């Protein structure tokens, strides 16, 4: 008989590459030199837009996770200029589970991710639940809790293969344009923000070593479809093209009004998000002024409360 008092310790460990200028292989939009890549990633309009996304989309649900036992590494280039360097640090400092890592630019993102994630692995953990979050995406507030709960159900399958992939396959797409911000429910298999990979602590591979669309080639997988678990940003500055989702994408019906879902599932303040976008379109989008955002409070939008219509 197995010892029922022995519980497998699962470390939940994530990686967000925040505008890190890796070698040219790290971006679909290739740049011929590191200087070219820096010029694109560090343009004032782009950085203002990414800070808007960080404050209003990415961080709120990270701060409100129902299970606070996780770590999220923000990988940032060591040449990120001021004042944006200080502004992002002020936002990240509000969430103790976030670790900001400034790394030498131009490295292979794969080698760097292995090194960084290995450094922050818990040596006492039995299993590492690795996830990745792009700097324009969001997770559900129960992402960490559900990750651990699902592992309890699939642990025998994980032990048999030594790897296991979890796909939270329902979420929302947030499209931002000059017309405003709108959200569309979507079911999409193995999209990066909804993917978790369970690995052994001694496995050197990081989450980005696994091609998320091909996980089922390498390991047993489970698709979890009980509700929306991610928001993926779709905008003028996406590195990967998600404009044409094709036959792999399907819609689904939300079980509550959209803004209620945004508040309760993602801790967002949809009214403030839309207002902030509309007020600063000329700053964020190509051809706009490169003046600082007219919203000068850079604190993350973490105070969404049930019943708040904001």
C-alpha cells in the first residue's frame, strides 16, 4: 500500500520574456543585428504600449492568484533604457512571487531560459509545473490552484511517462485597435498562455524548449475546458500573427456577462482598461506621438473587487 500521507510537492514556475532582445532566432520578425532588434523593441511607443498591457492586463490576475505558492520570472534585457526600466520595476515589486532578471542581451533565448529557470527551481520539489506567459497575455486567477489540482488527478500518467502536458484550452482574445478593445471567447488547442508542462526537477529542458503546438507528440496530455483560463492579446505589435486563427479555433459561450468574467476570472477592471486604451491610442500605435502616457499612475491595476463596475 502506498503511503497516503506522502504528498507530491509540485513547484509552479513560470517565465515571462518581457521584450528581451535575444538572438534573431527568438523572433518571427527577424532583425539583422542586435542594434536593429533593440531599436524595434525599445521604441518609446512600443514600450509605452507594453507597460499599458502589463498594468491593465498581465499583472492583475498574477497578484490575485487563489494559490499564492508560485514563482514567475520576468526576463528583461540589461540594456532596457530609462525611464522604462524603473517603471517596470515599480510595477513588478508589488507582487512578491515575481523575480525580475536582467540578462545580457543577444543570447539564445533557449539557453538563457534553461539557465534562469534551473536557477529558480526548488530543490525540494518532486515535480516542476512550468508555464510561460507572454508580455501581452493574462492568466485566470485560479491558474496555479487548478494546475496543482489537475496534477493530483493525472499523477500516475505523469509518473509513467516522466512528462505531462496540461492544456487550458479555453480563453479570450483581447483585440485592441483604434476602434477600442474587444474580447472574444475562444477554444484553441495548445496555445502558449494556457499550457503547463510537468517535468522532473532534474530535467534540464525549460518550458520554451517544448513546442507548445506539438506537445502531444512528446508526452501524454490533458485538455481542460471548464472555463476561460487565459487572455491573449491581439494588436498591432504582435510578434506572431494570430489574425487568422483558421479551423483550429472555435468559439464558446461564456456562462456570465463578459465584464463580469473579466472581473471575476481575471481580476481586470474592464472600464478602466478600455478608457486607458482610448485615451492613449496615439501614444501606443504607429504614427502616434511618443510622449509619455497621459495616465501617469503606473501602479498595477490590482484592486478589482467583485461588484466594481470599473
